[in-house]
């Protein structure tokens, strides 16, 4: 029987305009006048709906004034789909089934996004009768009203005295319609349930305190890849980000705690770790994560390496450990490699404690290979 990995969270298109004039009248007309007013601001981000309210016109019209007929570069984005895709590549040839659950818009961008995913996925048609090949099942990547989720990067290489600057417009779009009830029961019956970038899928992120314990209660290993939480940062740029939504406003834990206790493994960048803990010191953030109820965590510090920790539960106990830096690679590649190695461990040692350090080592090795061009 194949091992199953089910993932839900962000899948979007990264849209990059590399030559936008921030000094132009078109840009100044939609530029922020004061912090948080919904206008564009160099080095910052804005939600598309806020920008439209600020400018009083639709985003496509704003974009047309800013870039004219320039064609952008497009690439697959979204930490959930990206990590599942990378895991599928690493597990090709092994008896593992992966599925992604999410929404795209009923538009041309959504079709291009689906086509990119299909082209990048391992080709299941090559599977022989005696060999199952891991592939990414996209049947639960459904179409819904609204634009396809996207991150539009506007870059001016001349800004800041030639050092360059950029701003970011975030379209949650159809993902705002995704409901936690859209996850079928077989999703929770997977061997590994992975939530990635749920901050851009509001109904999932706000129900993590329910979804994670449900998956664990059915025997799944639960993994959360916590991306930058634009909504929480907009609401409060100083307080800790919630992982899920508080039902009790008096609860001062930056949680709620049920979401942390339901998570076997949290993968997070250094900036996100600090914001989840609501502090400025990584040692303090690590202490918070150790006491939060998590089973384990990996903090990606970029060139500073990876911090790993695991309690004696689903994982073999691991004190706070510093691992060498990753080769330059996307977060999706790192998380995907972690998922792939955990899947191999589960298949080889069902019911036993998993080795988080081994999974992190495998992920770093895969990242180095991919960076060197030795892996697909």
C-alpha cells in the first residue's frame, strides 16, 4: 500500500516586472502617502484589494499605467505546491502518492499555473506495471470564482541610487474562498499532512487549531511550513503572529496553543520565527518554540545555517542543534526534501520515532545537489 502525503496551502503565480520607474507620475499617483494607507511603497507590500480602494480603480488598470505593454516573467510560487512538487521529484520511483488541495481562479492565469505544475510534475505515464512512480495528484486543485492567487513584484533597478528597490502586491483572490470543510476526510487519512503558506489561504490558517489535531488524531504526521503572514503583519506589525485564530480573546498565548500542540514539525525562516514568538532575539524565539507544544522545529537562517530541535515524541529527542548552511535554494526545495526523507523513514520504520537530524541532513544534501545542477 503506498504511503500518502497530502498538502494544502498556497499555490500562486509569481509575476515579476523588472523595470518599473518608481519616479514616474504613474507610480507617484498610487504611492503611499502614509504608512498603511493601501498605496504602493518601496520595500513594502500591499494587498491588491487595499491598493484598489486607495487608487479608486481596478488593479489591471493600475498595472497597465505602471508597466505599459511590458511582459512579465512568471514562475510557480506558493510554499505548499512547491514543496509537494519537489518531494514528488525526489520520491519518483518510490511507492508514494502525493496530492495538493487548493483553489485557482477561472482565468487564463489559473490555466497557466496549472500547466506549469503539470509540466514540472514527474510523468506518471512512464510508470510500469511493477513500479509505481510518485506523482503529484492535482485533481483537488479546483477552479473557483475570483482571480488566481498571485504575488506581483514591481522592481526599479535605478531606485535608491542604483541599488534598486521593489514593492509587492498580493492577490489572495480565489484562495479566499477555500474553506476548511473543502478538505475531504481522505485528506486527513494521509500518512503525512502538510500545510504550507496558509497565511495566504485565510480559512485554512485561521482553523489550524482544529485541522492539525484532527489530522494527528487519525495518525498523520503533521508538518507546517509557516510563510510570511501578510495579514497578521498588516493588523499588527509589532505583536506576535497567531498560528490559527484565538477563540478566547483573553488567551495571551500567541497561538492558539492547540495549533502548536497539533503540529509535529514546524519549518520556519528566522524572520518568521521571531514574529511568531513576538521577539527580536533568536534564542528567545527558540525557547518559545520549545515550550509551545510543538513536536519539533527547523529554523532556516539562510547563510547562518539551520536550527533543529525535537522533543521525545514522534521524533527521537534532539537538543537545540546548529546545522551548516544550505546551498542557495528556494524554501520549497528544502521543505520538499524534508517531506521526502520523512516519507522514506515512515516506510522503513513504521511506528518508530523519526530522526529529524537525518531529514534535515537529507534536505541540505538535496539542496546542494539541486544548486549544483546534479538533481532535476
